C-alpha cells in the first residue's frame, strides 16, 4: 500500500478526500490543510457575495499556469508560487520573516483570493451562463480587472479574517504589485467614475462588480451609469432596454481593445489602459447627452450645435446599436463593435486560454 509522502500532495489529498477535522473550524487555520478548507469561506465573507461556485476541489495547476478558476468549479494552484509558499508560511508561523518572504506569501494569497473571486456570484448564478458571457467582447477584461483590483484592495481584510497577520507578522505592511496592467487601470478608472456618477462611497462599484459573474457585470455597469443620469426621466420605458444595450455595447467595444495590450510591458499597458478608459467614459457621457437631447432637447440650442459623439470605427453592424439607431439625431455616426484579437496572458502571470479565468 503506497503512502503519499510529498507534503503538498499529502495536503491536497487530505483536503480533497474531505479528511479535514471539523472540530477546528472555530479558530483561525493553523496548517496548510486547514487553510485550504477555510480560504473560500473567508473570500465569501469579505466579498459579501451570495454564493461561490467553487466545488471544494483543489489540484496542482498545469505547467505555465499560476492559478485557474476552472468552469467546472475546481481550483488550480501552482506548486512553486502558491502552495509551497503557503506551506512554508504555516511551518514558520510566528517567526520573524524577511520582507522578501512576506511579499512571496502575500503574492500567493492575493492570487488565491483573485481566483476565488471568479467563483463568486449572486444567488442563482450558474457557471454555464457565466462562461457564455465571458466570451463576449470586453467581458474578460472587465472580470479579470475587477478580480485583480478588488483582491489587492481587500487582501488585508482577507488576511485578518484568516488570522494570517498573526502567523506572518508584518505581512500587512508589505505590498505586491497587481498583475493585469492591461485591465486593472481601466477598471479602477471606470469604477471610480461610476462611484462619482452615482454618489457612492469610493470602492463601492468595484465591490458590487466583484459579487457578480461575467453575466451580470456589464449590465451592472450600465445600470449604475444609466440610473444616475437624466435618462430615466425622459426615455420611454419601452425604449430603455435598447438604450441600455447601446450604452453597454459602446463600453464593451473599448474594453475589448484592452486584450491587445497584454503582450506589452507593464508601464506601456497601464498607460494605454488608462487612456482607453478615459476615452470610453468620455464617449459614454457624450452618448448619454445625445440620447437625452433626442427626448428632451434644449430649445435654446440649435440642432447644429448639439453634441454628436464621434465614431471610433466605421458604421456598425452591431445589433445593439441598430436597435437604437433610429433614435439618434440625423447624421450621427454610430460606434461599431470589433472582434477582439485572441489575447495572450501578461508576462507577469502564467499562460491560460483566453476563455479561461486565471492568473
């Protein structure tokens, strides 16, 4: 009879075989096995989400993958960068640690929180619906950017919930740089703008988006922008769905372009990400004003002086825009949707298929 002697494999075997002792649930995890059993509940608690799609299983990630939230609910984690640092953290619990060691632990933990964020969702959300939505233009950029930005913003609360600040003194005093620089800067600008438009406390939109799956994220973005604008008071109810879809398509188009930035150096990708976000929001503001002018034009402004947003591409074949095209002022260019290039992963992260969620 063979025995698992590799400590990482032994911990995964004990976890996946449900051999975790339930009588230690009342205190913070003291071993890697206890952490594996408790880490998802902590993510759920910190996020405030209704549910997690994690199936409870954890496996070692394949070559070139740092972390992966698989659509079947399984969590894939890299041995060298994730599992081994966590094993070391618990073996050296309470010992003084170098900043380099603390940063290594912190990077492992933020990756786990990022992957668990992908599993979060509202009550009734399904992985199948999320998977379909994830393939739509702009969805991957938004979901990965939200997961990364939110995980870094809330990591200290996650560590406190798990008692890791006591096991690795000083871990909340060091920092780790976010990955996904093609996505994170744009997401931070977008969510800060939504908070401002809706009069919400800073960080609220990011927190709300992290509780959604890909199915609900873009509709939530549009809802925050639409309901905080003058449009609800002037747009007929039967036209509201088409207008919401038009606004969503406009934003998706810009965020789909972010995929092409992933192969570039971090600083360049971050700068272009910020520029793209500002362009998207300027276009959104102008489009909202143009729609408002259709239904409630200012009689003091001649038609020729009213703003008409410039198209970034040629006239669109996007059905979202055609559904609303008849409401636009005559001659107004209509933004088009583009088919996103097949993205590659950031060099700071390991490779994964564009249709998968991972770091």
